C-alpha cells in the first residue's frame, strides 16, 4: 500500500462524500477484509457493502489484495490503495461545473469546521465561489511538477511528511519569478477573501 495517492478524477471526490465509503476506506487502511467482514463490522448486508466496494474499486481507492477459494466460491480480500489520499484539481477540472460544485462543497465543509473552532465567519455562495476560484488560480499558476511529485511519493526512504516537504520545495524551486509573484498575489487575494468573512 502506498503512503499517499493523488487523485485527480472529480468522481473520486464524490465517492468519499458518502460516510459508509469513508468508513470502508478507514477499515481497509488497517487490514485486508472481505465484503462479509466489512458488512459485519459496519452492521450492513454484504450486498450493500459490495455495492460501495465496487464503486471504490472503480475510483481507484480500493484494490483486490488477494483472492481465496472458499468451497465453490472465490472470495476477494480488499485493501485501500493508500494510507492517505490527496485530491488535486488542475485547470481542466476546475473549469468543469461539476468539479466546481464538488470543490464548493469541500470549501463549505472546511469553513463550517473553522466555525466550530470558534472563528466567527459569515459567508454565502458568492464568497465560497470566490474562494474556490482563487484557490484554483493558485493551483494553475505554477509549473506542472506532477511527474516529479509522482517520483517523490514513490521514494521509500522518506516518510509522508518528508515527501510533502520535498514536493513543496521542488515546486518552489521550479517556479519562475513571474509564477512566484502571481502565486503571492493569489495567496494575498485568497487571504483577503477569508478575512472578509469574519463578522465584526
């Protein structure tokens, strides 16, 4: 199992919006399990669990780790494909309406979490759209280092936090001065929008 897997398909964002699927991923990060074992743990029918597992397989979040013959049947043992999943959206996905809707949902969830932490925020759909658009500009403004990041995350001698740090440093080194200035402008704009959400 990989330490981190970056998912770029907006469909994968949708898959983890479901609480049952998130629970399945949590369980399969710990150990291999069959649909029957997952069903017993989650107090669901094996058919209901298999329905979710099938979608997670298609989305690349789960894989068949091994198959075992049980009498006349072959039983699949499933495993999460990574310890952690990172969701990335580039220029193309950020422009699609469906992807934007998913990103807005994620931003709303994050803002609601900030409110629970005690931040006195007030926002509407327009402000959330501004944050999502600005965040997308931050992603799009820089040199594409996805191939480099893939190589970094395959380095087995680094832990997850070291890999993240190396990826950040590689991205910073690869940026042109113009890209750096543009990113700083976008980061400042993003912060200004966030600060404007604070109720007086």
